[in-house]
């Protein structure tokens, strides 16, 4: 079994703020991440796919196809954007790395078969690092 | 418990399948098919799974692991043109996947019957692309 992992990056701003909570509660919960004008990160995203070896190419995943998919669905819409304002979904859901991870995984899963129509490779998981010290991992099976 | 040790080697390669046309190779492998080859600083992480020996407190003596990795990986691979100098890449495309599998095959017998069993081989071709190989397991495992 082969697992192929590709690393990507994007830079974006966000503000952690829940519309379910009061100003005071948001401030208490999120601290400086709740500062009103937001702040930014250099996000690192790892996308892992698994599959058997293709006998002709000696590869398990065509990384050019994977790159096109990730660039189109994740990097292009997220890079140098304000996530709260410019990425659908984060107007009402706080753009924590947990929620960003779910969103990235959902976008890749939704478009996977169009790019990889065969049985393999399968999307296995994604990891997102907000900073080098905070890393979040989501299995493709954890979401619809 | 899983323990991991890292080694590095630098090598050149070209990704082409001789049974395919130039255009087809270019389409499949892109710049990696450029005929005179190119190189990478490969990083290999080898993971062993096992319980620490009750006397030594070690899964495997790291000095010994270091020597095995030097002999089985660095010695044959470092500063070589993989297609020309390192079998099986005279007949297999030296993709990151095939390199990970070849390293697994070289290492696995070295740990047969030991407390630490080979668990996984991770090969970084660049910091942005790596492959994990866990042996001849079905993909659903």
C-alpha cells in the first residue's frame, strides 16, 4: 500500500468569532484571535491519497492531477483572502483550523471522482497547520 | 511503539517508461522526464514497530539501526544516477513510490526475527512530496 502526500501552502487572514456568542464571550474564548480586524497565517496543507502502483507509470497518484485539483478548489479560493469575508461558509461558521480542515476535505472529496474516476487513488486525509506548532488532521471518512 | 530514524541521500534520476513515446512520457511525468535527468536531496524515514527489550529498554539499538540504514540505503543510493547505477531502476521507473518499495525490500530481511519489525518507509523527494509504504498490504488495510 502506498500513501502519497503533497504539501501546499496559502496565506490568509481570519478572525475567530462565533455569532452564537456575545462580544464578551467571544473575547474570553478566542482571546487575541478575536481582535476585531482579524490577523493572518501562512497555512500549510498536506493532502494524502492512497492506492496501488500503476504498472505503466510506477506511481500510485498522478501528482499533476492532484495539484490541479488542490489549486483549483483550495489554493485559488483561499490564498491571499480574508476567509471570513471571501470564502463562502465562514460568514456564519468561525474559520478555526478545525473548520477550515473540514471545508478543505469536503471540497476535495466533492470533486475527487471528476479528477480520479477509477477505484484508486482514494483521498485518505488532510492535515492543516495554522502555524508550525498547531496541526489538525482530518480523515476523509470523517466527513460526508 | 514505533521508532523512526531518518537518513538522507542525494541522487539523480529520470522518470521515463521506455515502452512509451517521448510525448507520452512528457505528458505523464512532465519535467521529470527530461532526458538527461535531474536530482534531489532525498530524505528517508524508516519506522520500526516493537516493544522495548526488558533488559536494554530499547526497541532496537540505534547504533545498529544507523549502520543498517547506511549499508542498505546510503551506500547504494547516495551520489548515484539511479537509472544507471542502482538496480532495479534499470528496469523500473525511479518514482518516489518505487524508491520507497525498493528500500522496504532491502530493509525488511534485516529486521526478520528481531524485536523491532519494519513498520513503514517514508521517502521525501522534496519537502513538498513524500510517499509512505507499508509493505505488500492491500490498499484497504
